[in-house]
């Protein structure tokens, strides 16, 4: 039966206003859920990895502002002042007066908050992108591994991307505002400033970009190019379709209005930027430096000077983002974003599958993103986080592309399948984002890592704190860190609790500190300047190389940057006394041991084996005679012997009843000639002891504490004979 065309349509279960309200509430609920996911990925366990050297540098720069209340812009390093000034409120909220009061969580909270804000800000473009595209873009921003990873980095990049997106939003609002006022027939100079508020906001965002990082010139230039292309596109369209509403606002008056708006934006940008770079008028030279720094940046971007180690091929960013095979077989990829971005770009150009009101913004984003990608890829100087700028543009286009592929699917079943496929791919991105920041945050297969700091640094700091606890001055103990080319970062951050730390490129012409840490460029285990220092003639400070207990390698700052540590013997003795007491009480044993090879350990084991055959066992009298107390680390290995004399010269000659030679004597070749008289000539009456040298087993190397320190062992003959009969199996 055919329906009656005259019959009224079935009643709508919900009026149009209520449908719109429920749709809005559903979209807001979805946005809140996305922001919640972004917050969990960005705020959880912010201290789960060591500070990167760039993070530590920025934190040390913030120290001047926090502790002295002043900031001076450095045009060569550290970038702009916004990171420092926006960290200050966080420091005040946690009642931090010094840098030592702050933790990794406190400083990394700032970029994490900006990363969350970037996710929520996509909603500001919902009218032009469409709610579906805006939500998709917000979701991709929330789970993108690169966005998550660098939102947990105390660097400028996340602030720059957020301010850049704010500038794009303000520019679009300014354009729309200009069109509304023109269509209403208003004059250029309307009463009061609200008509120019979007332009003022644009100027504010541009100022923040400039005050954040000198690379702001790239997104600003890309926005100008995109705006010019969009105006040119609209002009050509006006000639072909003069009655189109999309180009009705073009004309001389429109250009004059925009010129006034641009002037407002420029004045606000220059004024606000000058306030930040001049440290709010306390350092005027910072204003000129903020523009002089661009020449320095151009040199670095071209790979000159110190940028050499950051020089990468043109496709480095693209490989890290879209196809990064790890040695473990896992492929890191954000190809979902790249593919959907291409779909969104094509849809914006041909106008298919996209809303008419979205075409202008999509074309703008397409030109902006392509320009950013080309420029950053062409630059020789590359650090992985710089890719966030054009990656965010791709994410915005990908949000559009996601709605396009769903809209073009025929039938509800196909649309549902496509939505399920996109959801699964998005979950894969979230899985990678979690893995990059919480599982593989030290895995060198992680494409987002850049010269990562090893977790050995945390153990090194704990060991230094243990040694400092044995020093009379505690954290006021003087420490020297010597690394060629200032390659000691991020140690200044981790040593912020110590008040007397010197960082040097080469051994300084100063008395050596009780504890010295040095990098791989210093070949000698203990540099001569540390052994002698400025000590008076005839005196010498003995140093002991130490390494982590249970490990054969030294502490590693980064890959191929091992660190070594030497400690004054007096400090080591005090440290070991405390640790020995802890061991006897059943507490955690020491984490440090002397830095020796197997030869020193074999000598200690030889002494231990011989002593077990002696009547007194570990109470056997042992004399260790080494010039200038060069017997370390034997005190470590013989700590459980109760009667060991540590001597720097031969005792009184000839021996008396009160100073008899020990049954076991350990010495060096330089002392051996003097031992002849001490051991073999003129003994006290009734004490005729004979001594014989003990040697390593045939085929074994000599006993050496270090390469240049050969050790000799002498035993009383009668005890040696007993040892040969009753010796236990080694």
C-alpha cells in the first residue's frame, strides 16, 4: 500500500533543540574522557626515568630565577624564558625556595599540563572541523606516542606547540570576526577594543611563541604562507564563482580591516615578548638578544659548530614517526596519523567527503603542515622533539581524515567496521604511547629517545650520598667532576643537594677534592694531578678508585660515556668503618668496592687461604708495607682480618722483641731491598725466623693492585711448611 503523500510525517521523538543539547552533552562527555586518558598518560610516574641533559640544563637555568628572583636570557643556549617563568608558580605552590626542594615531578608537571591543554584546545575548532573531527583529533593527540613522551620532558617544545595552536585558533577567530563586522557594515574603528580581541589574542600567542623558543620563526612563516595561499585560493574562487558566500568578504575594506587587526597583533606581540625577554624590565639587553639569537640558530640549523653531533639525514623525523624497526623486532609507527592526514589533505583539496565550512581551515592546515614538514626535514640540525610541530598539524588533518573515511563508507555495516578498525588502530597508538613512556623509556630501540641518560646515574648519586654521609661536612663535602667538553650533564641537577661541587673540563690547578668523578677522556685511572695536587713536598694524598659493588663496569652517564670515581683513602676508611658496622648488624651491605682487577682479588684470596692453615686463622698477624700507603684496595678485601698492620715504610731496624716481623708480609719491589735486613739479619736472640717468597701459581699472572703496582708476599718458612701440609683446597 503506497503511503499517502498528503499525510503528515511521523512525530519526532525529540525536538531539534533537545537533540542538539544531547549531542553536545555526548560530545563534551567524550572530550572529558579523552582528556582523562591524556592526563593519566602524562601525569603518572613523571619521575620514572632519569633527567635528560637538556632537562637538567633548563632546571639549572631556573635556579637563578627561583633562588635569586632574576632571569637573564642567554641567546646561545637554554631558549626562551617562558619555561622558567611558568615553572615558578609550581615551585611556589610546593613551597620550594631552592632548586634542591624540587623534584623531577615538580618540573615535569609544567609540560605535562600543557600537553593536556593541547588535547582540550582542539574543541575550540569544533565549528570549523566538525565535532567528530575535533574529537578524533583530540583522541589522536591524547595517545600519540610522541605527544605523550615529550609531554613528560622538561623542555620548551610542548609549550611551543600549544602556543602555536593557540595562534592558529586566534587567527581563524580573527578572520571570522572581521567577516562578521564587514557584513554588518561596521566601520573599521569600532567603539572600544572587543572587535580586535581575537587579534590581541593572536599577538599574545605569537609573543609566547617567540618567548618560548627561537624555532618559532618556522611555524610563524608556515602560518603566513598558509594564510597567503588561502587568500589566493579564495581570490581565484571569487573570479570563477563571484556570488559564493565563502568569498563575499574579500575586497579592499576587508584588507584594511585585517591590516588594523594585524597592527594590533603586532603591537601586543612585540610588547609582551619584550616584557618576558627583559625579565619584566630588569634586563633590557635581553630584548636585543632575543633577535640576535636567530643568527646563532641559523648556524646551528645548518649543522655548523656544536650542532655536528645532531646532524641527521632529511628523513630522520619521518622514519622516527612512521617506521622505526627496533632490534627486538618491534616496529614503532604512528602511520595511522600519517595515512589519515593524507586523506584529510586530499579531501580538503578536492572537497569530497568534507563539510563545506571545513574546507578553508583544512586547506590552511594542509599548507601549514606540509611547509613545516619540508622545512624541518631540510634542516641538518635535528632533535626528535622538534617533529611535534608538524606532527600536531598532521593530527588535526588526521581528525578530518577519520571522519572522511567513515562518511565515505557505503552502508551502516561498513561504517561500523571502519569505526572499529580506527578504534583498534588508535588503541595500538595508545599501547605504543604507554610503552614508550613507561616500559621502554630507557630502551635504545625507542625512537623518541635522544642521547638518554642511563639509570646508572641514580646509583652513582646514591653512592656519592653514602660517601658524603661519612664526611664531616656531609653534603657540604667538596666534590670535583671532570669531564671533557662539559659532558657531565645531567649531574648538576642530581648534585643540587650538595653545596660544594666543581665542574671542570680538565683537572684544575686546585687541591683535589675528597671525591673526584671523571669522564672517559681522562685515560689514567687516577690522574697525577689528583694524586699529588698541591700537597707539600714529601706528602701525597692517596686515592682509591671505586666502582659499584657487584659490577665490572663503571657508572655510565650515557651510552659510551662511562664515569669513574676516586676517593681519598681517609674518606674511604671512614666510609668503610660505617659500612662494616652495618654489615655486622645484618643490614644492607655497602654498594661500593675498590676498582681492581682479578689480580688483586687473587692476592687477597691467597692470603685468606694461607691464614686458614695458620693457628690463629683470621687473627694471623699480617703486615702490609707500601710506600705512600699505596696498598688500596687490600683493606677492602681483608676487612674481616683482625690483626693487619698498614705501613708506609719498614718498621724499626733491626727488629726487637716488641716489633717482630709478621708471619705474613705483603709489600712491593721498591721495599724488597730493605726487607733483607729486617727479615733475615740480626734477629733478636731466640727468634731465628726464616722467610721465603710466595709466588703465583705457574702460568698465573703476577699479583697487581693496578697495572703499575706489583705486590710481593713473604711467609715464615716454618708456617709455610705447615701450610703446604695442611693447606685447604683453594
